[in-house]
């Protein structure tokens, strides 16, 4: 009897682990253009292999067998950064966060300083790229950059992107209410749907949003227009008010949202009781 129970538990645990891994891969690949192409490629290889076996295509079958045999090793080498980010996301929890959760006042002050800086950069057509880290670590882009660890201020952000500044062409990474580093270099997006009018700064902003859950803020050097990248999506030519509302919403902790819902439900209950 005990052996049967242990066997059932083992099988359930086996299925649960496989399901969890597949879920995490699908969840991450949803916002990752490169991994989406990878899954499409794997699906094509599987379909071709089934067709070759069914139609007795010996040459195609042999080639696909080599691809299937050596493919995993090649994929590990090619997609090493993406695999590392997936493993980091699986092992990360809120309790092990690298920076504190901002209070409402701290979050509003952070957004206020960012918007003030972007307003100046927009008016003077100064190119800028700011990346706000969230749950996914950006440590690999912080390490080779110029470290700052300074409080966020509009004056400092403006000076970092001012023309002829050595760090002007790189990106700035924000963690919590700190400017962690400047001069960061991000991967450019391979998405063919991006307008060819957009330059390297926009492609880098979209590229880093494809491999993490960060928020990328861009000011165009040619037009002064402001864009925001979130979840592999580029929101082009936004107003300052739109950016402000978007930041306040996206930077709001999930647990605070639940807390506000609870407060609303409690207020409704109190009104019903008073009636």
C-alpha cells in the first residue's frame, strides 16, 4: 500500500516539475522575440521529421536526425543569455530582491524626477535611453557599465545624456530610487516589424525589453519624441502625461493593488452596514 502511494506521489511530482518548466519557458518566451522564433523553428523541425518518416524521405530524415542530435548543444550556446535569464526568473522571489520596494511617496518622487528630465531632453532634442529594472536582473548589463549608485534626480539624468558627455550614447539603468549605472550597452532587437526610421537607441530599448521585464524610456535625438518599451512592445510618440501615468501604473507593486481592492471592498461593506 505504501509503495503504491509513493509511486503515485512520484509520478505526480514528475509531471508537476515538467509542467512548471514548460510553463516558465512559455511565460518567458511570450515576451521574447528570439525565443518565439526558436519555438517556431523547433515546431517546423518536428513536423518535417514526422513527414519524412511518413513519406519515407530517407535523406531528409538523416539530416533531421543530425539536427535533433546536435541541435540542443547549439541552442544552449546560441541562446545562453536567454537561458540564464529564464533560470534567474525561476529562482528569484520578492524576498530576495536586490533593492527595496518603493513607498508611494518614493515612487511618485522617482517618476517626478524622470518626467522632469524627459521634458528638458524632449524640448532640447537630446537623445536618451533610461531602463528601469523590475523583477528580472540586469546585472550582466550593469557590470561592464560605469557605476554611479546615486539618488535619482532630473539634473543628474540630464547631465548624463548631455551632448559630448562620454556616457551620452549609452543607457542608464535605474534600480529602485537609485541611478545604478550609465553607459550601458543593450542588445538590439531583431524584430523585422520595427520601422526602419527608428535608430539604434530604439532598437536597443526594444531589445532589452525582449529579454527582461524592464521599462525602457527613449527620447529621440532627431525628433525629441518620447517612446516607452514594455514587454517587447514599443509605444511610440507618447506625451509626458501618458508616460507619467504609465510609469505610476507599471511601477505599482502587485500586493499594493490587492490591498487597495481590499480597502474598496471594506468601504462598500461599511456603507451597506450603515444603510
